[in-house]
C-alpha cells in the first residue's frame, strides 16, 4: 500500500466519523412542539400538531390519483391504508421524529415531520 492510499483511507475514515457525529448531534435535539405537514401534489393540504396527549385522528385524503388514510396518534403519524399498487407508504410505518418523511409517490402525498422551539432555535432539522 502506497502512502497516498493510506492518506485517502484516513480522509474517508475522518469524513465518516464527522458525518456520524453530525447525525448524532442533530438527532438528539429536543423540540417544544412537533407537527406534520401533509402535502398533496406539492400543495399544503393540512398541518397537524403531533402531541402524545392528543386523541387519535384519522385523515382521509381522496384525490383523482387515489386515496390515502393517515393516522395521527401518540405523537406520530403513519399511513394505514392506500389504494396504490405497491403500498410502500404503508410499509414505512410509524414516524415521530422531526426530519422523518412519509411518501406515497403514486398519489403524490408527502408527510413531513417538523419541530419547533426547544434547543433548536425555532429551526427544524430540514430547514438547516
């Protein structure tokens, strides 16, 4: 192994460690308020507060592309039913952390979880 090969390996290891540290730092943020933005065809459909004390809510989205049923419960969100052929959005499961995203591509539905307040200086992880 040549000297340049060792330098390249060390640089990549340092980049991997730095990336891991940044991800760990960003995932440890605490937010006063979490909410989900539901967008259909790129347009904001609804904003929902994600509060663990809030009762379960079911949102039914019907468009010309198809139907999605979204469940808001226990401070998180998930797609519980969709009439799309692959159902990947259902398999993605329950999401509750700012930065998490649920997507149903055939129906053009995007659910993005964001955070506000706390030690984040009112900026969520996506906006940075």
